[in-house]
């Protein structure tokens, strides 16, 4: 099914997004993410070349009419100016600028190598574009005590469903999209597994512990009749497949009930929490953790090898030299 945002695409961008979707077999959300990043680029070109009113709001700048000549004549120096614009005018973080620069490089590589005439370019002007350096930030997560506090505080009209959702997040480290996409048939109690579909519809199996099995068995008998999708594991109060936004609201509500709403925790941070608890308290190897989380690269998984402040404190205090008497002369 054609995505609505494709109506605002010039032909050369539409062809690239089709290439991403059909040839590279990327998911809809990946296609949309590239569209959003490249829409920023084309809006910038319109502003830079005076092709839209100065007072026009950013969100109202269309891109379907951006001439390919502006894209074709873009240079490495122009790319540096674009990144500066993203920082100074759009207030984009280094991580966001790096992502948009990466999207730009992939787009121009396509135009240079894969695109058909008249959109093939002879050289790739951004081939040597350096990506902005991203500051190493430790992922936010709940401690073991906070995780237990959250689970024990869950109470709502759909308590069994909401408890099951939080329990799966904290134990399995699944993505939000993976959770809302769950079908009943994906749960095998006999094998104690869940089948998940991650990025690019890549399938993986996660094994369930006793807590997850119990949460699912408590929830499924209370599951209301489905209004339009009998397969869906988690349903809204109306009987439709639960949405990402509703799950986010449930997490926000349960964090508030637990007195943890000031920590900046989101559904994705619960994924961080699950990984951190497995690594710190379960002794799970990073290679195994990579498979559990569905990461392509071990480098992505290694962010979870950080230690909490408490762990650092305990490490310091466990040194055999930690309690030597003072060496001060008397």
C-alpha cells in the first residue's frame, strides 16, 4: 500500500524510497525514517535557494517541487553548511545530525551507483563527508529495585494486560513495535517462547521465564473479544490491536504510580533496563545478549556493559587493599 507521504516526494526521492522498500526489503518505518531525514535536506535546499516564502513555517514547506539540479549540484562544502544549519538553526543534537548525514550519504550513493537516468550522477559529492562525532551517553535504565517497585505498583482497569506488557518489556527486552505486533499464535507455552519480528521483519525467538509465562497465562483469559483483528495479542479497551501510543501511555501511567515518572524512562528505556539487568545480575554474555535483543552488531550490544554507580562503589570496596590503616606519621 502506498504511503501517504510519498505524495509530497519529487520523483527522484520517490524512486529511492521504493528502492529501500522493494530492493533492500526494509520495513515501512525504515522507509518513513529516510523520508523524514531527506525531507529535512530538501526543505533546507528550498530555503537556501529562496524557493519558499521566508515566513513559511517549517512544517508547511513542501518538497515535491525541489528541482533535481539543486541535488545534483550539491557539494561537500554545501554538506558542511547543511550540517552547520542543522546545529545552529534546527538545534539538532550530534546524534541527530549524524543520522541525517548518514541518510544523506546513502541517498547520494544510490544516485551515483543505482539510480536510473536522468537521476544518475557521475560523482558522489558526500562520499568523504565525516559524520558528526556522537558523545558516548550511558543508556538510562531502572535498577532492579525500581523495576520491582514498578511491577508491584501496577493497577488499572486492565491490570492483567498492563502487568503483562510491563513484565515482557522488563524481562525480554523487546522493542515497542515488536510488542504491539505480537499475535496470539506467536506465544508457545509448550516451548516457552515468543516469536518476535524486529527491524526489517527479521524473525527471532525469545525464551520466556516463569514470570512471563505466569503473566501471559493471567492475561489471556481476560483478553476481550477482538473487534477487527482476532490475531492480536494485546487489545485496546475497544477491542482493536493496541497502538504504540497507548502502550507508551500505559508505561507513563505505571511509572507515575510507582513514583518513577521523573527518571526519563520510556518504553525503549525499559528495553535498556531488561538488557542491563540480564548483564549485571544474570551474568548474560554480550554475544547471547545480542541475540536476545535482535542486534545485528555486537558493538550495539556493548553499550549495556556499563556499570552502575553502585557497582563501581562495590568494586572499589571489594579491593583487598581497601581497608589498609592510615600511613600518616604519628
